[in-house]
C-alpha cells in the first residue's frame, strides 16, 4: 500500500459550507488505463475517466473523488481530516493494482 502524504482541508464546499474539499497525494503515480478499467468494472456512480487527460472522477458514498495520474487526490464533501483519510484508504484499496513507481 502507498503511504499518503499530508491531507489538507483546502476550503469549504460551495454547496455546503459545513463540508470541505480535501487535497492530498498517494505519493506514487497511477496507470490511468488500469484506473479507468477498475472504476468501470466497479460501476462507480457518476464515473468519468480520461486516460488522455490523466484524471478520473467518481462518487464514493457521499464523497466526490478526483484522482490524477501523478497520484494526487481531491475529495469533496469531507467533514474533517479523518473522514478524508477514510475516503483515501478506501480509494487506495479499490485501485491498489493501478499504482506504480
């Protein structure tokens, strides 16, 4: 598993100021072709994935997740850092075969 770097609560969400947008990184890059295949196979709600652009977006429970080729992750609608870390761990587990050095 990848070790996550620090999680920053960047700013409140526009639609609900009591929730935040978290920014972090897995610290390793991702193979977007594999990411897109996994997300498609899991039939993730609201999934959009672009191998060419190196970005994927999907909904995981109440969170809106965006992941990037370089390992960056943005999570919308988190309540705090611990909530964001929970989302990151779940995404990391789902996509564990897509990480590379």
